[in-house]
């Protein structure tokens, strides 16, 4: 005699083998509340000075909830930056970039689009990245996370460079790896810090600067 996997042994009553949409939405709201509380804490008080307990109190959850969901402060940094990289609106920036490259034949327009993405993403993620880099000097786990994020961004830039190369857009003599290094540099938090945060360059002009510089270096 076989029983449905949804039957409770001995009761004959079905169990839920899934989480209801309402519970999923509630869990997502809780996660967003935690991530927002952590971001406010880090940027206002500093990374070292913001404890998991303080984040939990601000988010209205238990400390155990944060450790189970994020594994500690480096995991919170990862979640904040992942949210920042989605950009604005319902479609993640990475997906919009892929669509731009698939549909736009003009490489100058593709790179101009990348410049606009920089103006969208840099203000969201760069302040925390810069803060985390300072804190990483005394936090090996955070340093490892930042190394991983740098490597991931370079992988993404190499994929972009490869698409340009395969379409015949790269200037003769510019290799995929060299093009990736150029894009990796111009998408860095450090460049945003130098030109926008320190020199006060308007964000729109910064995006145009990045696009013009990449166009000159790559095409």
C-alpha cells in the first residue's frame, strides 16, 4: 500500500510541501528590513562599530535570525551589495545590460549604456564598498569577501569584453583581457570616489566620462 507524499503518516491529512506565497512575501519583507537596517548602521556608524545585535534590534528580529540568514556581518555586506547591483526598477541591471548587448549593433551605444548603468549603480554600492575596504584591513573574512566580489566583477567585465571581441568591435591590438581590465577599472568604486565624492563631478557627467574613456580605449 502506497501513500501520497503529502499525507501525514497515521492521520491521512495532507501537509504543505511548500511555503505559501504569503509566507514567502513575509520572509522577503523581513530580509529587506534586515538588509536596510544593516546598510543604515554601517554607513552611519561604521562597519566595526555596527554589531549584529544592533542590526537585529533595528530590524526587529532576533540575532539568531540574522546569523541563520546571512552568517554574520560579511554576509550582510554581500546582501547589501547584491541588492545595490540590481539597480532601479523591476528588471535587474545585469539583465538589462545583457539585453542591450544582444539587441544593439552599435558598440558606441552599448558603451554609452554602460556609462548610464554606472551612474545608476555606483551611488548605490560604492559607499559601502569603500567603507568595507577600510574595515577589511582588520577583518580577514571581509577581505576575502571583497576579493571574491572583485573577481566576480572582473569575470563579468571579461564576458562583456568577449562579446565586443566576437562582434569585431575591439580595436586591433586590444585583447579581451586588456579590454576587461579597462572596464573593470572604470566600473570601480575607487574611480567613483575620486571623481564624484572627492572632486564633486556631477553624476551625469561622470557617466559620460566613463563611457567616453571606455570608447576611446576599446573601439
